[in-house]
């Protein structure tokens, strides 16, 4: 008996030790208790909003790589990206409520949805659903397979006949099971359905399940990202008679293929290269009607510009309505008399001499606003005063006080011919080359041609008949005057060391 008691005591001590170890040494499982102001079993009451009372659109410039992002997220492959903020009002009941927000952009990213109750900060979002199964003839037919419909046809005598029956098929006409048998109808005028099938909607709808403690009218702010909206910049430049000045008008072109109209929206545009994980056809551009040389007062700037993170934000200072499937153009700025330098540039490739315009994006040049990337189209008046198109180029995002160089085309009357007249190896990692560049000017006035030479490694010009400028460690340049109907020849020797 004594041995039995000792064993029992050892057993109890072991049990107590295991319990103590579990309390102090084993990880504890955290339990969460959620207090909800409603009965989880009650039926949620419905509240809805058909359209916003206020809209703010922030539209981003998106590169073609965003196609992959759109396709990966199940969107219709559409241009662009926008952050949309909508103010909605709805009468919410106390407790559980289903809040339906209708009339959203069609191609929204449901994972980016966010709802904030500005009336009651304690409102909780329990669930959200994006419903985009829009009603169509195809969808109606699919939902009425096996159900009764009415088909209106011609009776062959100039009158109408209504055929009632159960829809069996609609792939090749309509096949109905009627009281008298089976009817196949190919020529019919319309189909009548008893009602709209459950689940089909007439516009994209977001539905939130909310817990709400205050019954009454609530102000709700919804925000989400959506594809289908994009913008880009275009510029129209008018050169004066001697190509020394440009009048430049900047335009923003906004494309709305988002599946919704945004009325009196606060419009903001973001310029910059924004990264999108896994990430348009170019929007149609606007060209001002060009009948002749223009003389008009510069309008008051419509956009306020500011830095945002490492981008630039342009805010339109008035409301704007963007209709669905609409392109809208708005003036970004309008500058007069920007000093410009025309350059004839020979880069050593073939016989073509390029024509370029060079200017500074600075306030002293009547510019100075950070210029979003876009296409610049240049025009000049002919002898009759009519503006003619003389070339275009694409610029990248250009900050204030940076240079802009536009390549407009190749000179017609100025040609160049480059020859290598000698080549010598200076050891195993150096060389010496001599070149001649003949420039021929067929114009009736003298010109100046900028000749460029690229180099590699450690390079220097050891002999030349015109003075060179070292533009960088890998580029030399010469400014060569060429008389009217004349020619000029540049000769130089280039030494390069590679090691």
C-alpha cells in the first residue's frame, strides 16, 4: 500500500509539472473577441446610391506595359489608370446594412476599393462585392433557358403574332416548346421577358455589407483604382519667320473609356513614371485648326502645378465633365516668344544633315512649367501667311530649366560627306584615324553646321583645321560656317586609347 501511495504521488507531481510547464513555457494561442452592434443572424436592410454628389479624378500617364496588369486582374484591356474618389449619400438603417453604390467606373479594381463613413466613424465594412454582370440580349437568353418567354413575330398578313413558350435554345434563332409542340423562330421582332433575372444589373454596382450604429442619412466616401482613363500631353509650336522664336501651346488630352460619365469632376493629372506591379493605342491627339498665323491673347492658366512625391500634379481649377467614350482636350499653358536656336547637325552617318530646334524650359523664356512627356508638332507660315507643318518630335518629362532639343527632319539643301582618309594602330590598344567632312550648302544664304564625332576610351583631337569643343568624354563638336551656294571641308585626326 505504501509503495502504491508513493507511485500515485509521483504521478500527481508529474501532472502538475506538465501543467506548470504548459502555462509558462508553451506559446499561448491569442483569442480575439469581436464586439458587433447587431445580431449576426438578422437580415441586412438595403440602402443604395445611384450617383455621386461629388467626384475627384486623378488620372495617371500609363505606359503600354500596364496591359499586362489589366489582363492579369481580369479587366477588359483598356488604356490607363485613374484613382477615383466619390462622395455618396445614403439612408442607412441601424444594424446590418447592404449599401449598393451604382454607376461606378466599369473597369474598377475591386481589390483597391475603400469606403469611409464621414458621418459615423464607428461604421464597419464587413464585406464587399463588385457586381459587373450587365444585362444584355445574350445574358437574358442565357438566364431564361427552361423558362417561359414571349416572342413577337409577323403573322404573314401585315399583323403581329405572339408566340409563348419555354425557351429551349437561341444559338440559331429561337427554339420554343409551346402548347402545340416545338417552334423554331428565326425572323422575329422582339422578345418579352416577365422580369429581369436576379443577378443581372443595368450598371456596374459595388455592394458593401456594413455594420452601422446610427440610423439616418450618412455621407460616405468611396475610392478605387480603375482602368479605362488615360491622358497625355501634346504641344503645338509656331515658328516665326527667321526661326528665332516659338509660340508654344501645351494641351492635355484625356480619354475616358471607363464605362461611366463623371459629371463636374475635380480633375487632377499625374505626370511621372509610376511603377505598377506586373504591369495606350495612343489616344487621339488634338490639333488646333491651322488656317493661318494666329494672333490671340494668352488665356489664364487653367492648371495649378505642384510637386507630389517624385512626380508632378496638375490640378484643373474648375470642374470638368468627362463623358463615357469621350476624348477631351484642355489647354495646359500658352506661351509667346520663346527664344529658340535652329541647328543643322551632322552626326557622321551618311549624307543627311539633321534639323533641330533647341530651347530652355525656363521662366525667362516664357515657359518654366514642368512639361509632361508628349509630342511636339511645329508649324511655320508660308509666303501667303498660311501655317504649314514642318516636323514633330517626342519629348520626355522635362523639369524647369532643362534644355529641350527637337529633331524635326533632315535638311534638303545642305548635305555632308564624310571620309576616313587614314587609319593607324598605335600599339595593341590605341589607334589614330584621320577624317574629312565636306559640307555643301545649296541655299542662297550662309549656314552653320554642327559636326559631331563620337569617341571611345581616352580620346583627343591631335590635328584639325577648325577649333573643336569637347562636349563630353566621348563626344567632340565643330561649328563649321558654310557660305551661300558654297562648301567647306573639316579635317581632323582622332586618337583613341582603349587600355
